[in-house]
C-alpha cells in the first residue's frame, strides 16, 4: 500500500481520490465546494490562521542596530 505525504502532515484518515473521468462541470462543482469551505474556515479562523502563519514565518531574533543588513 502506498503512503501519501499530505501537506497537512496527517498520516491517517479517509482515503480520497479524484476521479480522472469527471466532466468539467463535475470538477467545477467540486472546485466551488472547496472554495465555499475555504471561505467558511477563513471567516471563523482567519485571525488565528494569520497569527499562526506570522509565528511560523519568524526567522529568529531581529537584527540589532549594530549588525549589518544582509543585503
């Protein structure tokens, strides 16, 4: 059995495959569903997501006034 590396890091859950034979209309319906889901998650968790992303993007201690800029 092949193990899929999910962007979320999850290694367990329900298997999900995208049917290679969807019509463009079916694919659009799924696209719209995912877009609606993204909007709902963002409306509820948007600020928390922004804060978490900000924390994850921090590279460490800011440069002090005595250090040269890296560029």
